[in-house]
C-alpha cells in the first residue's frame, strides 16, 4: 500500500485555527491557534505525538493562529516556519522571544519538507505579511487560504492544480450587518479588501476554480456570531451546483472538534530528506 497524503482540521473558527497536513514521512501543523494542551490532545486523536512534528507553518501572526505556539515550541522544540516579517512581529511582541528553531522563508518561495512540497503566496489581510499555501505530495495538491479579504488573480492561479481546498467562509453579510455587538469600524474592517471572506465571496472562488482539478472543499474560520454552518454550506453548494460539479465534496471545519482525516492522495515510498535549511533569527532588526 502506498503512503497517504492527508489533511485533518484540528480546529477552525473565531476561537483558534490549526490543521495537520501529513504523509507517512512528514507531519506539519498549519498554524498553532489552539492552546498547546488542545493541540497535543487533538493530535493524539490522530495518533500523532508533538515530538513527531516536522514543523509549524504560519499563515500570519494573529492570536487565533499562534496562541498555542509559544508553549508548544518551547516544550517540544518544534521548528517554526514563517516569513521574516511574521517572525519579526512575533519576536518583537515577545510571543516567541526565546525560540531558537526558526525556518525563515521569503513570501512566494517554494521548498520541501521531506516529501511535501510547500508553495507560498501572499494574500490580502490586515497582518504584516500574510500568506496562503499550496501543498503537494505525489501527484496531489492541497490549497490553504484562510484570513483574506478577497482572492486575487494570482491566488486563483496558484490554486488551479489542487484537488482539495481549505477556504475561509468567515461571515454571512446580512448577519454581520445586523450584529449589534460589533461597532461599525470593525464591520468595515471585516468586509474590507484586507479583512475576511464572506460566504458569497468564498462561493465565487469555488466557482472560479471549478474548471480545474478541485474535487473537495473544506469551509473554515466561521465566525461564531456572524455565520452558521448551514449558511456557509448552502452558499458553497449553490456555487457547486451552478458549475455542474455534482461530485465535488463540501465539508465544514469545526471549532470544537477535529475533522475526519481527508485523504488528499498518495505519495511515493522511500527515504526523504528536507531541503529547507535552518536560518536562526537573531534579532528583530538584524539580518538573517
């Protein structure tokens, strides 16, 4: 039996975000936005010990994507992969001040961690240098875009070859407009081109990608107050039906529990070596 390339959403929503991307040779977290305790517990549900992690890849520095990272990296010395500006933000804010296991990459670069190839690309969001990912192992691809105000043409093109897509469906526009607890400036930020994708905006992305290889969509980062799983699923399913992609799967990622293990594809058997070399991040202002 050939090794499997898989995705498990450990948790996704307003309260924290993290996912496990794995093969038989490599195990990577995408973001560490749950508590370290929850990360360890949820990894254990998938049979993974934190010592087995080959790294945590960060999309950006916001708390709901990094809150468990300091404890996890300190206790288990897990490598942290991010771009320079994200590392600077974490170091200068004292969030990972004593961490020594950095892997710094340039936004837009491509590298391998054992048998997983990682492509990075910029996304529009109100963070210092937010990014999305496309992961490839064997002949299969996984796209990962959460926390973005809109999908640029470049993002769409970067995702043309993926079979599975994790995409933000943060809010329903009517629920956001009617939310009495959020002041108007916050609503404007969420709806801006550097904010978050609505259900309708995510549905448009799904439509644009339907002519490619995409066969599964996982909806994530739902607002607890301004969205519901039913509304997000309905918008995505309407887009899928409009495109005639009746065989496309659509799933919702939960905040409170891990997802099923989604099989992305198969990888090659054999021994693999990482091609990413360590770069120690010496100071907030120093050169790498």
